[in-house]
């Protein structure tokens, strides 16, 4: 079944992802990198494509776009 994402344009999405990992490096060279799991993305739906969703989010007062492929999505909450 395909969902028509156009009906949710401009709505806020809370997307829960399948496992996805990032790295945070220590303050100096002696510290080892710390791995953490990124499990969700939040933003306003701005576009839907055949292979994923584009959401707009902001961090530290700067707007940016995030492309989330459908195969990375576990669950979506729509507000």
C-alpha cells in the first residue's frame, strides 16, 4: 500500500528510524570516539519523492533539510 504524503505537506513529522549510528569525537586525541544511535528525525514535511521524504528542521536557529529514505523509516507520527 502506498500512502499519499501530499495530504500531510506542512505537517510536523516525528520519524522513528531503523538503526542508524553517528560518531562524536573526544575533546583531545587521547579520547576515543563515542558511538551513539540516532533513532528519530523531526521536521516539517516539505516534499515527498518516490524514494523518500524531505523534511525541514532547525537547530541552533538555522534551518536545514533532511532527506529520509523510505527504507530507513520504522514509524511516522504526524502532528
